[in-house]
C-alpha cells in the first residue's frame, strides 16, 4: 500500500512513472492507477528497461517502498546522476552500499515515514475524483468476530493482501 500511495502521488504531480515489482497483478494495478510503465524485475532486466525508458539517463527520482536489500541497491543503480532516492520501505537487515555511487552520482538520498496534512488533503481529493479503484485496494472485509480468520489469511499470503477491513 505504501508503494501504491507513492505511485498515485507521483502520477498526480505529473511524473512519468516507472513501477518495478515481481508481481504482474500489482504491475497491472499500478498501470490502472496511472503508472506509465511496469517492469517485472524477475522477468525483465530492470536496468535495461529503465535505461531505455529514460533515454539512457536513469530515473530523476526513485522511491523505494519494498524495504528489500535488492530494491535498496537497485534504487541507487537506477537513479540518474544528480537524482534523488527516497527510501520509504523499512529494510529489516543491513544493506552494504558502495558509497562511491553516492558521491560520483551526486545523489540526494533521503528517508520518509510520515505524511503532512496537505498530503492527506491530496489523498482525500484524489479519492473524491472517483478515479481510484478502491475495490481493488481492499482485499476483504470481515466482521469483528472474524478478525482471527482475517489475520490468518493475511499471514498466509501477505504479498497478495493490500488492506483487510473489519466492519463494526
């Protein structure tokens, strides 16, 4: 869901959006949300795709939302010289970086974890436009007495669950 928010935010700001994932269903959803390109990095060479799409420059801004060592490292590889990398996914393990790229590429690297009130207003405005496929973002709705079932289903396949709601 964090990545979905980054996609929507970038699209609404007029960016050309390239999404990388290992799940074709998520890539299709990203395109329905406005992403221009979807790259399945298990099936395609991410670097070659980004290189071709960006005219051999790299991406001006890379937002990492998965929190995986390989996505952290590819963020640095795929960003253009003087580009920006924003890390919003939490990596649960240490990641060895070749810091020479930070200097040689003159990168702006930052982390982000919270939204500002104007960000929430932008989300509300986006939802009011009716363009967001809300039904696709809610994986299931359960009653309070089914909360344990909801947690078990999520735990069984967390990569396919966006949001589970408990209706009171």
